[in-house]
C-alpha cells in the first residue's frame, strides 16, 4: 500500500475493504477498528478514515458513534408514488420495519415550516434492527385533542382515516440532502453533521392541509424512486 500514488492510497484501501465486504461481510458486521486497519494496510489512521468515509458515501458502511464502522444492510427500495404504508413496502421486500414513538420534549423540536401546525410525535423506525429513519410528525392545531391516546405507530394515512375520517387526496414532496442536527445524531448514534436525506411530506385532503411528516433517512439505507408524468403547458 505504501507504493500507491499520492492521493490514491485511500482508494486502493477502500477497494480492498469493499472486496472483503462483498466476499464475507454480512449486514451489520462490525469492521476492524481504525487502528487495526491502519496496521493491516501499513498507513496512517487519517488515510484509513478517508477510505472509510468514501465507502460510507457509497452506502457500503455506516458509523455508530463511539462504537465503530458496520457493514450496511441492503438498501430498501422506496417508491414515493406507492400509497401504501412503509411497513408494507418493507414486508414486500422481506424486510421487517419496527416503529417506536419516542418520548421527547415537544418544545425542543424545530417548528414546522407550514403555519398553523403543532408538533405531534417523534418516531424512530428500524429496518431489520438498524435505525434507518427518524420522523417528526406535525398536524394542524385543530387536530391536537382528537388524536390524544391514538396509536401513533400507525401509518399517517391510516391514522388520518381511522381516527379523523380524513382521506388524503394528494401530497407535496420535498427532498433535501442535509446534515444531522445534534438531536437527530443522538437518535441515530451518529455525530452531528452526518449526512441525512430529508423528505418532507405535506399531505392534503382537497385543498385542506391535514399533516406534515418530515422524514430523516440514513442515506445508505434507502434507494428512492418516483414516477412523474409530463404535461405540456
């Protein structure tokens, strides 16, 4: 490894680690420590860290704060056009999605970008045991009391239909690659600033706003697709 061209050594190391993962690295396997990898490849730890960050960017591995680097499970194929619960999308791909409602102080959650809404719940969703998604749910102020005691692990479409008798007719999606704020990083066991894919779903029934769901995905966990229809204006 010491003979690799300057600036390319981390790529050679990354390719070697990727080949090892492809050969015998089942999902969620913990990689050797950065120190051990540096000794194995005969380089400095910053070079190893650069190689690992490169593989993280490709979605092959992910980092748990104070724990180390792990092999990423296969990505979930997430079709934003499918009007079915996310748990069902996971089930159809032989994956298990578990949802838990977290007890967090609502006052510490960022306000919704849509006016006249209030924070409803913070949810953590795990795919095959790995935290892949944190959701901040917001509702119009008028719905607050009506949802008291409701099962907030349900899909939002089912919750709106069963608890409020509201049918979603369309939603507006905004995708925003960004970095984890400290609160998200803590819930992901990551460090602040780690890349995260934000998907904001603003749902309507007719022209009435009925919910806002801000999803924060670990990028390596998901492959997002969406179909569009072109109309000539």
